[in-house]
């Protein structure tokens, strides 16, 4: 039971003692089947030397007392990795902590804040970053999240001030993060497609993204047979911005004419126009009815925005035909901002039609990005993007190990 509690159930306990400084130390040695194995690949290897003597690994505290595992660390000569420290079954290679302690740290890292975690386990937050890197690498070695992927979503998220971005890729079928890397460019995204390999790239059928040119460029180059679906939310956002441009233009026109009463009413109408009709308050609905009676030009812009939104609700080929009619309406609307939106839609028509036909959007990716932004707050003390990506893969990629010995 002591071995299980301390995370060394795969070893033979030789001695237990309490040091003068209060540390609880358990002396162990690996079982015969685990001896003389490479610490990297675990292949049986001939011995090289006895190493530098005894070595300690931090493990779970015994009450309020810090506990350590003590064992010799001989070296072996691996045919693949050369001379390296032999495998310790209770710890990951190159770590100063037991595997059980690291799994507990990772489990807590995706569920609580850094102050609680560092205080409870009595480890530095920077040390937590190194632990997350090892746990994530171990999980990725056992389970490749890129296998069997056919529908993906691509987006970027700001993770630090100074325009520092992560490019993230999500699997639409599982809803999990499968890859992330610093940067937002076609060169960054090309790294992901290289990891997929030729077979993986040919298996990709649908890709959802916003209308960023660098995403389209990378997708067309790596997956020419995949359909790129432009996210409907971003298309509707173009119309929403055009509506606000029309509102501001008319507000400025009324101010220059000296019509202060109508200008004031116009200024307070923004949320009545941009919010979804089902979310309007009674006061906002009244404001919208006033605009319908008093300002046909602005109300026409509002109807254009809502009609575009309904097109993406309809989806399918009916939505494609409705979009044709919408483009014709926007062209004769005499509203320059909407004429520009129509031009942008025509330039991205293939991707928008694919989104309508397949009903695919980047909504799940955007939802994941919101959780990723929360993780950036938790990972604020990390000094590089690496631990943040590892933390994201553990939490959002479903790679986090279970709590050791949880019942």
C-alpha cells in the first residue's frame, strides 16, 4: 500500500526513513523485468556504468511532510539512443518527479489556478510548465490526435500583448483541439499539414475558417481536394459593420443639418440595429419601429443585415439561391458599405457556398478559443508559448491523464 500511495507500485521497496531535515525518503529498486532498459525507448540494453550514485525523485507528500523516492541511476548503452540513464518505472525520463506526481500536477493544472496549484503541491509555477511539457509529450506519444481527421476548423487567437498569436486547429468530429503553434501565417499552418503527411492531407474533406487569405493559401496548397468553408459568422459580421457605417454616416449628416433631435435618437439606436431581433428589449423594439417609420434608408440597411443572417439560418442550396438574390438587392440598395460587402462576398463566394451546402461553421472553434483565452490567464506566469500549448492540449485536446488512484 505504501508503494501505491507514493506512486512506486512497480518497484521493490528496500528501506524507509525520515531525514534530519524532516523529509520522508523511500529507497527502492526496479524489478528485474525493468532493469537495464533505455530510459528513452525502454529497449533492453547492456549496462554501461553505475552512474553518479543515488538519485531522488519528488513524490506525493505524506501528510504535511515532503516525500522522495531514492534509487541508483545506472547508465546503459542503447543501440538507438547511445549512453543514457536507465529506465526508472516510477518516473518519466529526465524528470525529478514521479510519474504519479506529474499526472496529479497536470490534472490540477487544467482545473484550478496557479496560486492554488503551486501552494498545494509546493512547486514553482515554472516547474509546473516543465511537468506539463513532459506529460503532454507522453500523452501525444500514446495517442496521435491527427489520426482519422476529416473535418477541421482553423483560427488564430491572441495569447499575449504585442500581437502574439497562436494558430489553432480543431477536429469538428470530436470537438477537440488537435494542434497549436505560435504565429498566424501560411508558413505556420504549413507545419501542421506537414505533420499530417500525405495520407492525412488527402483525408481532409472540409476546412472551416474565416476569410483570412493566409489560411486559404495554405489550405489550397496542402489540401487541393478539400472544400474550404468560410465561417458564416464572419460574413454576417461584415454586414453588421456595414450597417453601423450607414448609421454613423446618417448621424453625421443629421448633425451637420442641425437636426439635433433626430441625431440624438440616431446615436442611441446602435444596439437596436445590431442585436438579433429575438434578443431585443421592449425599448429597443420601439426604437426599431421608430427607425422603420422615420428613416427608410437606415431601415433598409438593417433589413439587408437580417436577410443575410437568415440566409445562413436556411443553409443548403436554398441558402445559395437566396444569397444570389441578396447580392442583387445589395447592388441596387444605393448603400455603398453594402455594395462593398457584396463585392467581398463575391470574391469569397466559393467558400461561402461550401459553408451553406455543408452547414459547417467556425462556431465550435470560436467557443474553444474563449476557453483558450481563459487558459492564457492561468498560464500568465509562463515565459514562453510552449507550456501554454501543452496546457491547452491537455485540457482542450482531451489528453489530460486521470487523477492517479481516483476511485
